[in-house]
C-alpha cells in the first residue's frame, strides 16, 4: 500500500510542479493520439458512409473485416508498420521509423477499424427511409450525407471516443515503431512501461494518472457535448 | 386546360422479376389533385418514388412541365415535395424541421423563419415550434411533415398515404386541414391511398392502380358509378357482383338473367352478352315479402338472410338470392324488420343502381 500511496503523492507533485519531462510526454501523447484519431475519423466516417449509403458489392465482407479489425492485436499492427517503415522496407526511404509520425500511423491503423465499424452501426441505426425523405426535400448527395451524420451524431461521437481510447491507451505498437525516445516518441503509455521496468513506480503511477486524467477530460468533454445536444 | 405539370410516359419498374409498376400514361395538371387508389402492394409507393425522381424506372420517362426530365434531378426535386406515410422528421426542433427544405435551398434565416411560422400557423401547430420533434404525437408529427413539404410552395406535391398511421379523429381533422390547404395552393398533387373515402374527399380525379397498372382513371363519379372491371368494382365498394347473361334489351333497359332471377338494369349491352351485375350495398334496401310492389324501384329479389354483421353505424346483411347479395341498412331497419339468419326478405334496388360490366 505504501508503494501506491507514495506513487500517488509523487504523481501529484510531478503534475503540479510543472515538471518539464512529464508535460512533454503528456503533450506528445495528446498530439500523437489526437492526430491518429482525426485520421481514423476522416477515413472511418468516409468508409462508413460509403458502406451504408452506396451499399457497394462486397459490403458484408468489408464490414466483417472492420468488425474483426476492432480486435486487431496492436502488436501485430506495430510489427507490420515497423516492417513497412524499416530502412530496407517498402516505405523505408521516408525515414519515418522512430518518429512521432510512425506512432501516428500505427495508432491510426488501430483506431480506424474501431471508428469505421461503430460509425457503420451508427449510420445504419438511422431509418433508411429518412435518406429518401431528405433527398425528396431537395438535398444534394452531400447535403443528405451531412443531415444523416447529424441525425446519427450521438452514436458517431461514441465511435470517436472509442477510436481515441484505442489510440491513446495503446503501447505495444507505439514502442515498436516509435522506439520510446525521450523528447520525441515517448508517450504516457511507453513512459509508464519504461519507468516500471526501471523500478520507478512513483513516476510510473504519475504517468498513468495523467493518462487517465486526459482520457477522462477528452471523453468526458465529448460526452458532455453529446448529452447536451441530445437534450436540446 | 393547362398543360400537365407532371406526368409519366411508358414507365416500367421491375423488382427482381416482378413488374411493380407499368404505367402507359399519367398526367396531373397544376392545381389538380389526382388521388391514386389501390390495395396494398399495387405499386402506389413506387409510383410516388418515380414521380419524385427518387427511383429511376427501368423504362419510360417522367415529364415535368411538358418536358422529359433530364440531367440534374436535384433541380427538379427542388420544385417538388414529398410526404411519406411515416413523418420521417429529423432529430431537431419542429421549427428547424419545417425549415430544412428551405435551408437546403439556401434561403436566408429571416425568410426561413417567416415562412415556417406562416405554415406552422396554417396547420395549427405554431405552439410546437420550439419542441423537439422526438416528443411529438403521431398526428402532430404528420402535421409537421405536411408543413415541411408545403412551406416549399412546391409545383408538385406527392403524398404517399400520409394519414395511414393515424387514429380516426386525428386523421379526419388533418384531412380537413389538408383539403383546405390544397384548395389554396396551385400545386399539382398526387395523393396515394388505399382508403377510398380519403381518395373521394381529396381527389379531383381518381386513378385506380392495381398490380402496377392504372386500371381506370376519371372523376370519382365515373369510377364509382362505372368501374371498368370486376376488381375495380370490388375495390370501389361494390360488394354484390353476380355473373349473368343479357336476355333482352329494349329502350336502353336490359334484362339480365343471374341464376334463377331476372334483373332489370341500364347499360350499354346487347342481348347474349355475358355480364357482371354490380350493386353497391347502400343501394339495396330490404323489406318484408309483401311490400314488394309498393316502391318505384324496378327490381325485387326474394332472398334469405344468411349473416348479419355490424359495420359502424350500419348493419351489413348478407343475403342469398340465388347468388350472394350484400346490403347495408340502418340499425333501425334491422329492428323494424326483425331480421335474423333464415328470415325471408325482398331485396329492392333501382335499375339505375345496377352497374353492368361486360365480360
């Protein structure tokens, strides 16, 4: 118990002393996972509207793939992204391995199926005849899409939250493609792993607490937004 | 007569191998309400989808203001409005819902507000403006849906069974409001329904759609008094349909043998024709056998009461006169005549009430 208590105290003092290292790691996490989520949302919303509104052939197969993708092992994603970005790999010339960009790519790959699969469910939960009604009211394809996304906004926000959660809490692929380089690719999750491996539990707990605080702040903020809109 | 605002030529729609719509020609003029009646599955909704340019027919063309529709469907769709059976409102306020179509057309906020308020008032729902659409009753929601369509002041208004999901009192008041509004707008309106009373209430002209085809088109009187075939007859409420053969014709009055009976009827038929004798239940009165000769009606059929069932304020009496006959009488008459299954009566109807369909 002492260990946890000391860890909590250390965490609080680290957070409130304005420790540069802690803030740098926290900002890296936010930046990397925020960007990865944004990419996942752009791709996921696009794929979901394609699958739901255009009903292309092979739709069920694609849907199964995205549903399976929700359980994609991050380590496997890390491995594949690492191989792609490896100096001698197909994208090696870009020199992206062990950069924040590499982590963004890996986390986006992990979050995209989550956002896509949940967005498909969100859009499918809207009455399909509503699309006809909206078109009949004189909506262009894009206007119709926008209105239907608005209609599914609550469930779509849940998809965004799940995507962000998958990205920010990921560690295996992050270390594999990011390398856990201090000041560059060290995130809250990879820093926690490192500190615990070094026996510095207090700092490890501090990082975990900050991670939880960020998740709570972001997801909580989105939830407030979601519930306020639903009440109006 | 003005030229048709919207129409179809040679339109055919198939779902799988089934032809769901096959309309050679259909036109609606500005200011006119065409009521399309037909049983469920007749292709009525498909007709609305095709007219509303929401579904492309396999063959044929939609005409708008005399020209075949081509190119950008959106531009045509913005001159029409569709109301479906479900209100299909967006998850937003009533005001925002009614303003949706105007917003899609780029109307300014002020214009939107003014027009939305005016139409909410015309449907008696201005008090609901700020309410969330999710909290509305079925009748309120359908009023919002109608206001949302009419606020666009469309040149063509397409109504797909807009009252089907509503309870009777709500439906009646909404039909009254819509009838008033339709009289004021110059829209060419296509109103699709399976309910012949609604069709009569709102339609200037009727089209009977069955199995995807327009079986008959004309004024309500033309169709109800002279259905084109047996199915149309049954659908428009003719419940007695008996096969017969014309024996003689003189001075436009035909004598038809139906089973054991001879029936006098008006109609453009010739001796020897095989016909269907059609009678509407409200045209047949019942009386005791002795009374038979006292009225001016031409036909008196001795019959036996088979079954009596209440039908709202009326009583439906099924008779056997050698062929099945259905009569609609008041509850008072039922008591006066002391009718019960097995009672012998005389069914009386005028020759003019008989409609003959040549087979």
